[in-house]
C-alpha cells in the first residue's frame, strides 16, 4: 500500500516510556468493519442498472447509520486554500424517508445523498482515527488535516517540549510550524535570515521549523521533532551545538560574507544579485536590510547565554552594524545627489512628454473623426486603408509618432529610475535608523 498521509494513514510520533527515544510510525485511517460493510451495501444500490429509490429508503429506515456521514466535519481539502470547513449535508433524513420516493425532489435528494456520503467518508474515518490516537498513551502527536487548529504543547522530558502549530485552510494566512522549546526558550532558525532572500524576521521567531503546506510535510515535521529529542537524549552538548549554537554561527558567518562582498556566497544564495556589482546601491540596500535586521534577534539570542557564549555572537552582530552604518550613510549622500540630478532631468522630460502628449491627443481625435467618416461611406473599410488616408492628409504624423514614442520611453524610464532610487533611499534610511536606535538605546541602558 502506498502511504498517503491524512488519506490512508496518519503520521504519528511515539514514545513508550519517560526516558525512551521517539520514533515515527503510521496508523491506518479506517472505520469499523461493520460500518465499512454498511457503506458498501449502501453504495451498491446506486450501481444497479435502474435507480431504485424505495430500496434505498427501506435500507436507511432499517438502519439509519447513514446519519453519521451527514454532520459537519473539521476537514481541510486544500491546506493552503480558503473557506475549507466542510459543512454537513442539507438533507434531512427523517423528512426524506417519510416522503413519497417517486416525486422528483425525493429522487434528486437521494442522488445528492450518495454524493454527500462519499465526500464525508474520509473526514469521518479521519475523525475516528484521531480518537483512536488520543486513546493511545504511546502516541504523543498525530498528523491532521483540520481547518486552523494547533496541537497542545507536549513536554518530552529533558527540558524539551514540542508543538505542531498549524493554520490550515486560511489562504495566505495559512502556515505549518514545528515549535521546540528547550529549558522553556523557543529554538529559532536564525540561519534562515541569511539563507533566504525573502525571509521575514518577524515570522522566523514564530517557529523552530517551517514546513510546506502539504499533507506529506507531516513526515518531515515528525522526523524533525524525533531527531531533535533523540539527539538531546543521547548527547545534550551536541543538541545545543546543532539547534542553538550552529544556528547563531551560520547567521554570523552569513552576515560576514554579505558585509565583506563575498560575491560567490551572495550569488549562490541570492541568484537575483548575479548581475549586480559589489558597490551597487541595490547590494548596499540588501546589506543594510540583512545586517540591521540581525539586531532584532539579539533579545532572543541572549536568552541562551546560560548555554553558550552568546555575548560573542552579539558582539559580532554589533560590530557588523557599526561597520555598515557609515556605508549606508555615505550611500544615502550619493543617491540623494544622484536623485537631485535625475529630478532636474525629469522636469525637462516631463514638460516635453506633456507637450507631445497633447499633440498626440489632437492626432488621436483626428483619426477617430476620419474613422467615423469612412464608416458611414465605407462600412467594410479596413483599418489599414483608413490609416493610409490619414497619413496622406497628415504626412508629418509619422515623423511625430517616432519622436513621441522615444519621449514616452524616456519618460517612463526616468520615472522608474526616480521611483527605484526613492525606494532605496527610504529603505536605507530605515536600516540606518534601526542601527542608530539600537545603539542609542543600548547606551542609555
């Protein structure tokens, strides 16, 4: 059988005794044999050559367990989709069995009943399997496909706790996190800040591991938690090194590579910067973002000071910020000077663009007028013929059009250049202020 998590199996994390290791296992998703047999019989009535509503109604009257599949179910079809909650069937069984089976509405409802029951079979089976897992004292956590939801924090022992935090079925707000806490301090993947271009520092501090919004990601999540605990159980110092010290070390190393223009590192991790030179404004903006952003992690890092020399990491982050700050300030001076020059150019280009745009509007109105005249006299006239007539009457238009298009292109190019530079100025100013505020508060403190 091919394993499909949250389809035919649940992925579970198990632990037998207080100091025993964790392991990952699977629990089959199924319902009681008698109920499975009941569903097979129910479905068989729909496979007959002619639908026999009376047979179906008599079957339900005799055994109304079909109601079990008509409730609301907390089930998410698409983990990153929206509006995923599965509402119960609108069919009222008591009303249906008391009606005349030959009327059209009853037949429609009987057909709809099959659809509703088939859709509810998996959510119902999952619900029953969740209950089974809860009753099993060796199962710490199990996979699910519920809308939203978060499993309770579980204290594994040895000062480590885990939690699988999910928010399925909420579109762009959906997430799937594993949270580890060691000595009641959340383990944070600091290295992600320098390994991913679009990493958000406010999100990184919310989890220990982030998983893709797919059912199969449950295996990765369970194995991550298993490996962390088992490593701690076998060697506490190696656990601290891998999940705490190494994350800080990787972040500091990445910041160093970014600060000192290790273009091989930058190009490998951030391919979008492959065509950017070391002194480019965009690269300096990027440096400012990553290096000043690392300051926000210091309060989290300092919590681990009893486990390793956190001061060394903090000193490095502060040192890099002291180096980057004058570079940011100098870049602001250069860009603002450049902006002043381009803005002057922009005014001239804009004046010419508006002048030619007005002329172009006049020509556009003339084209419309000629088109109307042609449409009355020659309804089937093609556009090319109309334009040929226009060019003969206004031969200067073609020369004007070439000039106008060049000015339009120059205008938009200059606008984009100004907008890009203004955006860089805003960002670099923000990063500079972050550094300024940090050291000002640190000095006061």
